[in-house]
C-alpha cells in the first residue's frame, strides 16, 4: 500500500504536481493553509501506483511517498 503525504504548509500552491499524477489523484484544495495559499491534496480513495512523479515535480519538496505493509 502506498501513502501520499502532502505537507500543506510547505506547499506553495503552484499546481505543478496535479497534471503529473497518472491517476488524477491529486487536486487543489479550496481551503487555505497557514500562509493563505490553496494547496494540493491527495484525493481520498483514489489510486496511487507509487511512481513518485508528484514528489519529484514538487519544487518545495512538500510531497512524500511511503510504501507501507
Ligand atoms: S506517486 Fe504517482 S500515482 Fe501516486 S499520487 Fe504521486 S503521481 Fe500520483
Ligand atoms: S508541486 Fe508542490 S508546491 Fe506545487 S502544488 Fe504540488 S505540492 Fe504544492
């Protein structure tokens, strides 16, 4: 199982990660983080193949991918 963790207070809302997910599993939130920015989040229940493309694309290193049993 893969867990995608996006740190909302590191995210700057650039949206770069969104189109890189092959499963369209990341989108932008309507709510704001502590800095008043709309941030990316992983859509609950959506698939993740653990490709790390989103994490690699993020210029803020806000996304971490964990493989858990
Ligand atoms: S690791 Fe790959 S499949 Fe998973 S959310 Fe990121 S881009 Fe999408
Ligand atoms: S690429 Fe990083 S900084 Fe940009 S929206 Fe995605 S998580 Fe946020």
